[in-house]
């Protein structure tokens, strides 16, 4: 039995540290990895798109867990990668029959404004003020990033290395990533959709669970409801009270995420193919 955990945009595999600890204690083999161009993973030579991240995830499934029951958990962009696997490679979903946790994720493009309230438009203006310069003037953004303090999450340190066996903290997610690559992935998020392409995932019925925070202002509740409409057989949890977007580490949300994954693991552990194995973390993704 293996749990494969996929993190979100501008994060690292460290976002899953609490869930990995709990699952490992239950005898579950855990695979968590830094997404392409994040943390310790190189960007590779392919275009940085959500489709590419979905192809990476499919490769990771086959490379690390060629057989046996699987729990797939995707947070935010990681959930979009899982949805892309279902949309582009439905035969993989049918063949592996995974349990799937979709956490603070969406089947449609990222939005600058999380809603129609005036405060949402203020947030949209703030986001646009830095996202558009990043997309249209990446060399200038790199100059600024090199001048930021070393511990700043946007600081650019291409020479930085991480030698530990644990994932780098989230603040180091993009310290080695040039702005042009960050912008390329953001532009893909702004055009992404898997709507009307999730039939293989919906056929899993109650093996798919959707969970989000009530205060998420990156993937708002409207997008969670849209995802639920695309997966009418999925189990949709009530939004976690007081929790925002970073649900796996949020002080209100991490326990809810851990409970969902533990429940999925217990269900999958009853499969006869289960064999206990050690936790695993990939240090990179294929190019």
C-alpha cells in the first residue's frame, strides 16, 4: 500500500510532513516529491505546464509503485496534476483503481479574484500587481529577487543546494528557479481545465474525496463546488472551519487532511496486494 503525495504551486514536498509522519506510523509506504522546478527538482527541458506535471505524476506512479493499492493525494496544483492524469490517461486510473484525495484544488483555471466581494477585488489587484510583472519582465524580476534577503521566499539563489534527506522548507520552493519558469507555470495555471474530462475518476465512486478550507482565497468554494459537479459520485467534505488554502499544514486543517488520508489508507490496506515497505521521497522528477 502506497500513498503518493503531490504538493502545490510554490511549495515543496515538506507541506506533507505531518501526513507523512502519521501514515508512516500506520505502516503505509509514503512517496512525496518536489514538483518540477520546485525545491530540489530541476525544471527539465519540457515546457512547464500542468499537463507536464500530470505526465510526471503518471511516471512517478509507474516508477515507484508498479503494483499494489494506491492513495493519490494532491493539494492545489498537485490536485490539478492528479486530475490531468485522469483526463489524459484514464486507462491508468482504471488499471490502478486508486483512492484519490483532492485537497484545495480545482478543475478550472486559477483566478486572480476569489469572489465578487470588494475585498476580493482588492486581493485581485494586489495579485495582478506582482503576477503581471513576473510574467512580462522576468529578467527584471530576477534582478530584484537576487537582492532579497536569503530567507525571503522569493529570493533567487541558483547556486543554493539542499543536501539533507528531508524536503526543503516551503520558503525555499523556488529559490533555485528563474522567474521565467515560474511565470510559464503560472500562465499554464491560468489556462488549465479538465472540466468534462473526468469520467474515469468519477467511476471510482466513493474512492474520491474532496476537501477544502472555508477561507481559501486561492481556490474559492465556488471552484470546489464546480469540481464536485464534475465528480457527482465523490464524497465532498464540509469546508474546514477557519482553514485557508494551505490545508495540509494549516493549524485548523492539517488534522482533517490527515484523517481523510488515514481513512483512505485503511480502506486500501485491506486489499490483498498490500505489502509493508519503507517511506520514500523522490529527489527529482523526470526530464
